[in-house]
C-alpha cells in the first residue's frame, strides 16, 4: 500500500529515485558528515557516563531520597537519548528502504 501511494507521488514528481548520495550531497560533504557522526558516536557514550556519574554522585553525597530518584530519572532519559542517536540512521535507512526511496541516510551512521 505504501509503495502504491509513493508510486502515485512519484508520478507527480514529488519523489525521485536517488541511486547515490554523493551525487546529491557531494563526496566531500558526505565524508565530513560521516566523520562528524563518528565523533558524535564516540562523544555521546562518554558524556552519558560522565553526566550520569556526576548526578548519582551528587545524589549520594546529598543523602536525599528525592535527589536519588531525580538522578536516576535523568540518567534513564540520557541513556534513551544516547541510544536514539545511534539508532536514528538505522531507522531512516530501514524506513526509506521499505518505501523504495533513495538510499536513506547515505550510510553516514554506518
């Protein structure tokens, strides 16, 4: 059903099939985006660990139940956001592949 809808939109010229990202973004920009995303993939886990550790350490030293539950809540949110950063390119590739469009995130995240 999705392919039929997208096929109708292709007739209207809304979507076009793109075989490679480098023809759209350029080879240099694609490489820069890959490098930036790799740096983000390294920095995010480090930041999540550091920030969670600092929050929990503050809560433990404060010896308050409310501070501990707030620190744990913030830590869980940070871990979820960190995981989302890793999985967004995979999800984009999967969705666009199922729809038969383009090459997704141009394998920038992979």
